[in-house]
């Protein structure tokens, strides 16, 4: 089993920055990738970005060039650096993990609220 705990959310003005953290514990050696998702009220959860064990990353077009995923393997922590934030980035942000051989996001954090004011 793997447990994920997000932190770092909050209220920020448009154009500002926030950094979210996702700390993993448990069978972290078994993880292939960590992803970030978000869900705004009344909408479906959407993909934000992914960081794979080998170091590659991918991002949704809506955040490309503004958001950056990095990881500290020694701490089993993944970060989502969010710059040039827009009001439409307001959502609950979740991290999730894929186990080797699984092919799907099996583990999810509890989410952290990000609110961007105009």
C-alpha cells in the first residue's frame, strides 16, 4: 500500500505562485509515476501533469509553460510548482500514483485547495 499526502495549497492572487507537495509513504519503491490532477466545482477531475520514475514529464496544454513537476527521490516527495496562476486554476489539486505493472492511478491523496483571486 502507498499513502499520499498533499500540502501547500492556499489563496494567491492572479499572477502569483504556489508550490504543492505530495509526500508518499509505504511501498514507494513500487511506484512508476506520480501525477497531479485537479477538480474545480461542478467539473470533472482533469489531468495536470505526470512525473515518471525515469525523469520524464508531461503536462496538460492548459498548464504547459506555467507549471513544473519535480521530485526528491530521497524524500519520496513530488512537487508541483505553479507560476503565473490564473483564476481558472482554482481547484482542489490531487496527487496520484501508478504502480509498476498497473497502468492506472491506484493511489490518491486527499487533495489540497488552491484558490486564485483576480
